[in-house]
């Protein structure tokens, strides 16, 4: 409705708006419809006419997003409740996160320090998570987090993830031993996701950052065809891959080993290194 309001002697009009529901449920199968409504409310969403996501209810509940018919799944209830929740979550999340996969081509190359530092820098641009995909607590210990980071699984709703995770320098800290199944959830919950990946290869769509030292093991990995989007290594490796010398990494790694503390940038050279990595990740020239 329209509400009239007097402000400094001037008569103005302000339109009251009602938030658009998240989910519209269409279909006449009342028993199944009631089950879908219960699922939607369980996920923390609102429902009503004109929702941003439309769920058609029939013999199966087919998920449609806007004018696009279907997203490659029929959610049959009962049985597919978890898949349906995740699909609704992904549909409502909109644009997926930018992902950086930080891995080592050899031991001692500083992947954990680089992942943590990059995540702290990206947190100034949006909701950011740093993820230990090895399933260990090495990253948490390095960041001085007193309790284990939340374990994220395929059944974790993205719209609840960010609020439940421990935080460090405005970065959410995640541990998972099954990154493939949790990547969708994290991508929906955050603007930026940085993985501390150990030696694991990057998944499709992630920006692949390989950390290395000028050692025979790293050179052998490159010779075998390792082609990251960006190589972080001092001079000494023969490769055509775009390379940045991670200056300041040694001091940052020492700080990380001591619990890292409140200031992620241990030196000006380390700050410049992180800025160059961020520029490469964002595609800046």
C-alpha cells in the first residue's frame, strides 16, 4: 500500500514492500505439497506465490529455476529430501563463489601459509572461507584456532554454513575430507573459497595455484604435465607457467607456525606477494 508521510513540511509517498518469498510451490497433490512445505521451512526459507524458485509438485517434485525448465534432477519424495534441499539452496544462492585451489608440488612450499594469507586478503572483498581439504586439523592448528573447524558435508545447508563456522581474521575456517561433495555447498555460502589442498589436484572450475621450491621433485611434477594457472616459486624451475616469486613467504610461514596471530601480513613484501596473487585470481592485468 501507499503510506503518506510528512517530512519537513513536504508531503511524500513511500511504498511499503513485502519481501518476495523464496519458494513457490505449485501442484495439487496435497500430501506431497505439505511435505515440500515442511522441507522448505526446515531449510529456513519462506514460501508463497511468486517465489524466486518454483517447485512443481506431482508424482515427483521437479525443481525449476525461473524460466529454466529443470536443472537435471527429479526429486522423488520420500527419499530425495537432502538432494532437494541442496538444489533449492543452490538455486537461491545465485552466483557461485570464486574458488582458489592452493596445492604443493613438493613439501615445504608454504601452501598453508599462502592459502591463509590469500583468504585473509580476499575477506575484504566478500564472505570468504579457507578450507582444509586434507581432512586434518593442520590448518586450524596453524591459525591458532582452539577448536576444530566445522565439518561440512553434502547434507549441510549453505544458508546455515557461514554462521556455524569458527572464524579467523574475518575468514570462516572449514575442514573436510570429502571436498568434491562439499564444494557446491561452500560455493553457495561464500563469495570466495580458498582451499589448502595438500597435494590434491584442483577440481574443474577452480583457479589452480601450485606452490613449489626449485627442487627435483617440483621439476619432475612440472615435467609430468602439471599445468597450474599460477605457479608460486622462487627462480630455478623450467616452466612456461605464469610464475610469481612468493617474497616474504618465509616470515609469514614462521608466523603461521606460531599460531599466525591477528595480522596476516608479516611484511611489506608478503603483502605485495598476496596482492599479485589476488590480481591473478581476479584476472586483473
